[in-house]
C-alpha cells in the first residue's frame, strides 16, 4: 500500500481518512520517505518540515479518532510555494534578498488550510520573486519529473514538480502572468487560477499587486476544487479580497456539458505571432472533438486585443514589481539573480505614460472578453504554445512573446490548465478553460468532465 499512496488523489485519500481506513501518520511518513528518496534530483523542496509535518499528522489522527473530522483536507499532505508566509518558518521568495526572513504569522491561505487540517510537508522551490528564472540567487531550481533536462515552468516550479512526482498531494501556487498554469501544463497536472479577489493574498510576497492571484495545484480538477473550498472567501485584511459567497465547488463537477458554448479564438491560436507547436495544436483539436462528443457547442470567436495582451500584462507586471523592489534594488542589487534584477530594473525605465497606456489596453481587453462571455460560457485555448523546453531560455523574450496566460491575469477571470495529451517526445500538453468572473464552478465542471473523459489520469512520470 505505501507505494500506491503517493499517487492517490486527495478525494480518494480523504474518504479513506474520514472512514479511519487510512492514517494521516502513515500517509505523511510515506510522502516524507519519497521526498528523501527522490528530491535530491528533483529539487522541488527548499525547506522540508519533517518534524513539523509528523507532529501535524499525529494531531490530525488524534482529532479524527476522537470524532473531530474537519473535512476533505484533514490529514492531507501538501506543499507550499516559498512566497506564502509561514509562521516561524523561513519564507524567502527564493532570493538571497530575503534569505533570513522568518514571518511572525501565517498567510491567510496557509492559516485556512491548517484550520482545515492539512499537513504542510515543506516550502517549495520557485522562480525568484515569482518572476526571475531559471537562475536564482539562492537554492537550486527544480526539474521536470517527465525529463530532468527540461524545465518545469515557472514561477510555481516546485509546486508543479512536487505534485507531478508524487511528493505531495496538492500544492499552493501563485499566478501573475501564468505562474500556476504554466508549470501545471509543463508537468502534466491541474492548476487553477481563481478569479481576482476570490482568494486572499495577505501574507503572500507580491509581484504585481493588480495581477497577482493565489490558487491550488493538484493531480485532478476535483482535488483543486477541494483545496479551493478550504481557502476561498473574503478576508477583511486584504483590500483586494471580494466579499462574495463561496459556492460548493464539488456540487456540479460532473454536470453534463450538453449545450455549453465553448469559444475558440482560432485566429490567435493559428497566429504566427504565438507560434503554437504542431503537437500542441493536434492535442487541442483532439480535445475540442472530445468536448463536442460530450455535448458542448464549439463556437469560433474573435478577440482582437489578444494581439497585445501579453505586452500590456508584462509592462504592468514589471512596472509594479519595480515599485515594490526599488529600495532593495538600490541597497543590495548583488543579492538578486541576474534575470530578475534585469527585469525589475527594466520596469523602472517605463514612464507613467507607458503604464497608463498599458492600463488603457487592459481596459480594452476586459471589455472585449466581457462582450464575448455574453455569447459563450467558456473560452478554450491550449495552455501553452509548446511543451516544456530546456533551461537555457531568454526570460525577457519569454515575457514579451504572445501567450495564452496573460489575458486572464488582466481580466481577473478564472482559468484552469488540465492535461490534454503528450508531445511526440513524451512531454505533457495542457488545455486551458477560462470563464466568467467568480464562476469557478463552471470552469471546474468543464475541466473535470474533460479530464475524467480524456483517459490520462493513470499517466505518471517514471522516476
């Protein structure tokens, strides 16, 4: 049984734990043993909390045995991206700038997961300050478990690696320009970026205040729904948090897709500006055929603003990032990695006029998507233009190349990446579904029905 525990879903494990057929202690021990055996090459954890995790597992088991079962996340081992504050545990943003930073309290999301009984295995690797990659000024960057010579994507790199490799059951990521959905697609797992304001960002190191989102990463869409249920909701300590009711995210997961209208911006997908890989397009078209077989109506749509969405998102992102990092860039520039330092400094060269033009572009983007979402229920695209590549890439070129992620940071719409297939050389390919603000239930429904029908749930990296 121990070998099968690593690739059990949260939904499967939680039922066994609730019925006292699976011990949180046994489950946690199994993951810690696997981390010790494999993470030397995968590099997904920067701080392993072995003693703390075992203590939390013992407490969870005692509470459950005493009849105090808290819900589906109780006794579930997770990993936390190293930009979420954790009380008494170093939180660095994978940067030497914050090498010795130890928060005095948990971030809201971490606190909510602890209240739900989740067990924290450790802090996960990331691109420096959620932007600079693949080089960082502290810790090694994680590897892709499907091929150790390929990058896992960023910035939630360790989260993607750890979930895909069976080193945790779920993980926290953050997304400012695709940083949940990129590693999810590259590592063959599910990553959900909720609506802007749906999840508190209090106690999370910022990249760009108007674009940052917090969200779950896991092996299945159902598992991301269970995680989101535990930490979504209003936080009066976060000014960007929206006070709106949180629905039951698992209630309609398996609802039929019959009659659902799925919009496809084919003009963008086939654009040479994006340069989408042929394997990715083939996987996407096959996915669309499956959606049609499941009863969805496929509708071609036009969104002209997609042509400049990435450029506008990048300008806003690094301009806001420079504002946050300005003092440290002046006082200790040597403690930043080369990639992130260069990007932040570039953000400081933009004028207020440049920033305002990017905000106006963002307004146009929002208006176009709002109009389209009156005609369709979901917008589908590939998750990425190409499968995971090597580590020697140009970060600024990546930030400026049109992509499938940035529009949903600008609009704040919920978007999910779900495994769709594999490339000719065996690397994962994802499909992305985005929906109306605060309609995560629809996005999760489409993602879940697609994933359970696609037949890829048993495909795991061989390690």
